[in-house]
C-alpha cells in the first residue's frame, strides 16, 4: 500500500551491476547481477538498433551461449565486454565521367554504390560537379538511407565520385564519411579505399605545413598531401591545369604514403584522377562506353561489378577496360576525352590482397584478371584435396556438405563435388534481421545468431555434417553454428575453412583484429576444434590458396600476394612489433580523449564562415546548444561549410560547395 502523496515502490529486481560494452564507443549498461547473455544482447539492440554488435566477448572468450549468465563468464560489476561484428572489409570507390555535359551521373553513382554496398555499410557519400559547382551528400548508414529523392535531384553534374565506407582507420563519425573535400587548389574531393601505415608520421608532416587535420581518417591526410603538391605546380592567376601537374601530385603521394590505397580524386571542373598503391594491394579498375565523335563515358570502381551494372535510360552498359596498374595514375578529363595514364613508380609490382578473393569481393566480380567465382570454385576443390590428405580414410565419415551463408557457398559446392558427397542448404538466412532485432522481447528469447540463421533440421538429423565457411577469424560465430548443427540432430560436426588460419592482423585496409582476438593465433587445429565444439577442423593450405588464384591468370604467376593475415609477412616492409605497440598506445589515447569529451557537456558540430582560404577538409567548432532533431543532425553531417550565420541548419539536404577562391 502507498500513503497519500507517495509513489508506489518498484518491485525489487535483485542487485544491479554496471558493466561497460566496447563497440565503436564505450557504453555503460545497468543489468541485474544474474542477467544472461541474451538479456545483455537485448539491452544492446534496444539501445543501438541496427548498430548493435553481432557477437560479444569478454577477455577474448566469446559469449556463445545466450542462456548462460554473465556471472558464469566471469563478468561482474565494472567488467568490460567487447562487441564484435561481421568481419569488416575495405571501402568501395566509384566514379563516373560522361561525355555529354548536359547529363547527370547521380543515378549511375548511386547504382554503383548499391552493388558495392558489401564493401562498407558504415557510411556513404557522393559528390557531383557541374561547371564550377560541387554538390556533396554524405552521411552514416546504408546507401539507400543516405540518399533521398530530394538530395538526388540536387546532385547535378556530368562528373562525380562516390564512396561506401567501413572505418578501418579513424572513427565512425559522419564527418569522416567520404568523399572528403578541400577547397584549395581548384576544389578537390577524395574517395579512398585502404589504409596508410605511416599515418602518424604523415599527420606531423601535414600539420608542419600549417594544414589543419580535422578528422582521424588517413584519407584526409592523403588528400592534404595531394592538394599541397598540386598547389606548388599550379600556374598563378590561371585556372588551367595540365596532366603533368596532376601526375606530379600523384608522384608525391606515392613517395610519402605507405600502405594499401586505391584512390579517386575529383578536381573541380577539370576531371577525375585515379591511382593505386605501388604494390596494388587494394583493387581499382575502369570501364568505358563509346560515344560519338571519338568521345566516351568512363566508370571507375573497386570491383568490376560496380562497372558492369552501371547504365542509364539508354540501357547501354559500360565494358570493363582494365585494372589500374600498381603505382599507375590515370587521369580522366571532363567531357569524355580519352584518359591519360602514367606509371609514376617504375619499381611498382603487383601484390594483390588474397582476402579479396576469399571473402570481400562479390562472386560476380573480376579483379586483376581473375573471376572471383572461378577462384572460389578452385578453393573448394583444393580444400577437398587437403581434407583427404589430412584425414586419410576418416574423411569418408562425411555424409553431407553444408555451407555457412553466404560467401562460402561457391567453395562448398565444388568441395562437395570433389568429395562426391551431396551439397545441401542447411541454414536459411533471415534477410530482414534488422526488423527482428528491434524487438527486445524476441531478442531476449533467442541468441543473435539463431535469429539470423535457422536450420533445416532434416538435413542435419543423424548425419555427419561438414560445414564450410570462407574463413575463421574470431571463432565466435563458428561455435554458435556448430552448436546449432548439434541441436538440429547432427551426429558429428566437422568444420572447414576455404582460407588458411587467420593468425595475424591486417594493416592495409581490412579491419582484422589484434592477435589476441584471433582464435588461430598460437593454436593448433585440434585446439581450435575443441574451442568451437567441432569434431575436427580443416584449413586451406596457403600455397593451395595462392594457386587457386594464380592458375586462372598466367600474368599473376610468380607474383607475391599480400597474405599477411595468414603468414605475418607485410609486403610494405615497415610493419613489426613496434608498429602494433604504437598503434595500441594511440588507440588507447584516442579512447581516453573520446571518453573525456563525452563527460563534458559540450557538443562538437560542423560550422564555418565559408571563407575561401580554408585548406582543411572540414572545419569543426565546439560549443553547447540544445540537441537537434535527427533530421537536423543528418543535415549538419552534410554541410562541410555552413554559410549561414550562427548555428542554424540548412534545410537543403545537399551541401553546395563554393568554387575555390585562389
């Protein structure tokens, strides 16, 4: 009972504890002391929605069983839990240059970004160029959610570049969504896929020449280096710019930047220049579509599928021309004039990333002359041979081969054929998982992976099942999937990986975690099998993986692949224990700075006076004000330079960037 004027007391729920969850930022959650993993997952999905992590771990140990309490995993008040997601890949870069300057590239770039969405789901952006006017739209989220009909109508121009992003360096702020912009000289915008391994040294160099570094993105550093070099060779008092000046700026980038990078830079009212790092680690290619008068339309993409699918009302498609060579720069002038290519690094050699073929690229893409689908078929055949060699007659226990959706399907198909065993679909993926996960009640009843995948029990019951995945990174999902197979009635569960054991981090644009998070680091296959609950585990041999790719394209014979995640050999030659130690220190410093900023009451937002002498990509002003609506906040992320007075937000969803003032 309550007395008059008193509020009814809440029923006691038992003691509560406070824990920390690290995702792209650190969250503080209050839970019951006897809360389960499912309840923690439910709280995170209610808090983060689509941004909730797919898996959780504590002290390197996956929280695989949603029914167990956090206490059983050693989690108590003050503990920190790590949020783990899908293995993030590189970014997607696109560009389109039309011969007819009265037509617009917005829809073509949108379509290309949509088919490259698998390369990055964190943010997307597009910039178009009409005359001397640049129009930019970018923001966090999927391509379809970033671009509205209103914004598309305002992205006008016959030339433009686009980007879909996963943050391999920097953070997840919408300020770091690309393309990034600097107004001097001419007005430059960049789309970049990859990672610079000497970013810290470059930051010091850029700041030493009085250029402001506004974000944590290494793409901004690359843009500043290019723009500074271009400004030194431009003709004073003239807007003209020749290809020699552009290639000089590219050469400076090649000289100063180390790592893997594939870049498209739009130069206002001039054209688009693309270049690829001297080792060709990250992919980049272009295609064309013939037009009258010796002109052509050109399309640029991280994968051939981003070129194949681009079309317009005429329904005429682009034809893939070739991959951009390592250390090469290709300049596409406005108006569809023939491109100009120059090799800027005579000592360049091709060291393509093997993980592109294993995991990141779409199966219908062709990279460096290798059809990804065909390479994955060969991976499955070679994995079957490895299983037979490794297990002897024991492999004959296998009754059925089942892939883990989606990337491994191609390899599983050829593996089943080679072993003369039936191929079956045993897992059905829920493609509308985002809608399910916003329901906390249901999320609390089921483990995350069981909501995303469901088993066809008849394919498992009483059978010895060989599961095939493209790779095993942390092992968290594998253990859950193995348990699902057993719950569905499998007599034995074997697990195989179309890739070799992932034992080392990647530093060239794939966000593969630190060594301690990798299940294969320092462990043998028998130990890994025990951890994920499988009867045995089989990995692809590295030499077989290389052969699966090389044998398709004779031009790759003898090339050195970037395979550092498998063998720990970093092709740029600048990576060692000190590099990882310094990265860990800087990461911790950034976390502490971010936490300190959150504890303050100030809000950091974009704003500037619109002056033409600003060399930085973005200008950031700190202050306090009431929180804005979600629509207003999105609009702020669009505006690199807000010319209105005070802190008002433009209703226009596209930022129209003024031409540079020299």
